[in-house]
């Protein structure tokens, strides 16, 4: 069973060791459409024994298979064939995203088409990357620095942008020469099936790419495996901390792209209406379910009330509705538990000293689906729960600051440090403020992402960077070889 517009050949199977196999668990994952509350897909669920099979297959493929020793140009050629098989399936990827998490159909094609295009850049990078460096040392005549694949990689993806995030992990690992076990979120397994089918059709060596959708218990068994060398995880900070503790205990390499509570600092030179348009429309992107979301807006105290009124006006004009309607601007939250989480934080905001300016409830015209209105709290204390904890929904906190120094202090007064923005027409001021904010990315005038540049967080927002030319480093180990003569 799959959503309309999505064709999966073996939804009842796992992909392990180059074969489509029935799960030993005998269980299934049911996928719910958050706009209709109907089950739209059923796929196989891996259990602990299935995880062991997948790790064993990836381990054998790494230790004995051809992929790690295949020359980088040949790896690139194989990955380009892989991508050629993904490209015509962009409409399926888009339909799967909308059906699984209620993402807007109006942006789904562009989002997934762009993600597939980005994979070509990752594959091409493998031919220009310097996997082996030769140099003269201070004490030894011939020094060789070899950058070798880290080994068996467990790639764990979140549900909000499942294809782009998982595919980037998989392709960077593969171009480095690693083998991969894909563990998609149980809410969004379909994209991973499309990836596995393309890998199979492209003739990737058996065990190089494996697929094991699962619940948390089996996933925890997977990360405890002694047969893995690396975990790459994108998701919540709480889950990331748990995985980090497991990896640390086993000395397994790991990178994490985690949660955020990113601040937008509005300077005096930036017009109120322009700021309201940016902030009011950004918070509704993917229903606010974006780790890099600008969810704290810090504004000079004298401009606070005017900006609150202007943002409220923008939010009240947002069209909430069916994600398949091209005029819809805000679809549902991805699942019932996410709606309950957002409602819990809204209630916490009501019980705080903050002022609920607009929103805070379910849309009156939507009697089905996990919808919530875009919500603005003003006069928010930055130490309050709604300002400090990641809500992951369309809830914006407006925080007054005494001056620019106070605004920077407030921005840094967080356990997160993933993204940020400075709303100003002065690029030098934006740069100077950006250098003083403890966060992994900062953009001038809005939430902007650049997938050719490194992306990741400070503090509890993660360890390591994804994206850009440096992403391949996540999947490499460095070896020093000292020789009496040049090997070339």
C-alpha cells in the first residue's frame, strides 16, 4: 500500500545485501497522512535481527567487496547512474513527501528536483577530492597522507526533509568509499525505498546500500552494533545526545545535525513592514518544522509593539488548508504527537508573562487533520520555555531588547546554536553581528540556506558539518605513511 502517485515495488520487504528480503520481525510500519488522518502506506519494519543482517551485509561489502577500493572516477560514474534513475522519480518523491508529512505540493517538486540536482555535485566532487597527498616531512623524506573510507555508516534521517537529508548522507558516504545502512524515520520511509530501488537498478555492489525502516527500539539496537564504524544523524537534540552517548561508549565516529532555537535580530535601519513579511511568512515554512527556523525575533524595545502588530497582520492573512491546494500557504503538522507538542508549548506560553497576539488554536474551518494556526507571542522573556525550547511548529517569539549589545546577549542566551539572521540593510553590520553570535550559520535578511556551504551547529545543535565540499570529510579517516622513497 502506497500513496497515489508513488510506486514502490517491494514495500513489504527490506533491502539487505543486494536483495529484497522479508523482515524477520514480521511487523509493518503504517504511515498516516496528517491532512486526512488516513493510513496511506504500509511498509516492512525491521527488528533487531534484521538490523544485525543489514550490518553484517554492509560489513562484508566493506571488508571484502569492491566498493571501498574502486577508483574515485569509477565510483562517480556508478553514482551518476544511480542519480539518472532517481531523476525521473522526482514526482514520486514529491508526492510521497506531501502524503507523509503534509508538505505543500506547490513546493514539493522544486524541493526534490533541487535535491537530486545537488547529488550530482556530491558525486562529481569525488573526482576532484585529494584522497592521497604527497609531501616532504621535516624528519622523513616521503610523507603520504591517505584519506580512507571510515567503514560501515549508519545514516539516520528525520521526517521533515527525509529525501534531501538522507540522500546527501548516503552519497557523501558512498563517494568516500563507505558502505551504508539507511534508517529512515518511521513516519517517512518511502523516500528511502526509492533510494534503495535506484541503488539496486544502478547495480551498486551487494551490501553497499541497505535499507531498514524501523521503530526506536530496533534503531537503538542498530546504533549499539559492534559492526558499525560511523553514525550520521539528523534529528532532535535529545535523540542526538542519546546516540552520542552510545557512540562514545563504543568509540564509533559520529556527526550530528540537531535542533535549533534560532534568533533573528532586527536592527533599527530595517523597515517594520519588511521585517513582518519576512518573519510572519518564514515561520510557516514546512509548518515551522525546520531545525534552522527563525523562531526567536529580537527587536529594539521601542519598535516591539509596532512589529508585533505588523507580524500579526501577516499571520492572519496566511491561508491554511489542504497541502495539495496550490493556494495553501500553511499545511498540517506532520503527526498527531507533533500537534500535541505544539499545543503544549502554546499553553505554556499562555501561562507565562508573554502576550498571545494572534493564533494559538486550531483553524475553525479545518475539522480534520493536524492543523494549528500561525501563532505569535510578544513580550517574551528569553528565559521562558517557549523561548528556550524547540517547539518545531509555526510559533514565533518576539523578544524586546534594550540595544544591540542586549540583542546579541539574548541571541547567545540559548543552549542551541544552529542558525540565525540579522535584518539590516548594512552588510558590514550584519557581518559584525554574525561573528559575535555563537551559531553555525547566519544570513542577512531572512532564513537562507546554501547547500554548497557547510551547515551544522554549535552547542546542542550538533557536532560536525554537512553540505558543501567538506561534507565528504565526515566519512573519511586519515592515515599517515612514512616511506624511504616515493611510491609514485
